[in-house]
C-alpha cells in the first residue's frame, strides 16, 4: 500500500494517508490568547481543511484524541466540539488533561478518518 504525506514539515506531516485512512497530526490554534472554546473552534477548522485536502471529511471520523492543560475547561471544548461534530457520525474520543507544548495552548486535537 502507498503512503501519501500532506504538508510535510521539518518535524511532522499535517496528515498522512495509508490503508484507506487519514491520520491528522495533533493540531493547536494559532491564536494563543483566545479562550479554550475559541481555540477549539480554530483547531476544528484546521482539521476540516486537513481532512478536505486528503479527500475526506468529519462525517468519516473514526477516532479523536483531545488534550487539555486544564480539564476544568472541558465544557468549553465540548461546546465547540458538539457544534462541529457530525451528529450522525460521532467518532470514539478520549479527552485527557496534559501539559501542552506552550502554557497558552488551551487544547490540542488529533483525529483519524476513513478515506
């Protein structure tokens, strides 16, 4: 099977296609001064773009991992997630508290989708 890498950079590719699946790298917001909800909305827009570039969309999500540096902000993240996720095609998901790469990063999300 072939492997197709999207937007490869010095450290990682934005997404990788293999075996009928699209793996989107952990994604964070550019607007570090925004609330957790606003950062989540930005992250989800970036995920939409990465999925579209690979020829798929959020209706084909299989799983998601969400990291929050402060689990008390989970309700903000969930509000953005619920407004975004396809209600008929929800993926499995894990959400954990973890220290992220920068102190002003409020959320990081990684997803896998079917092609």
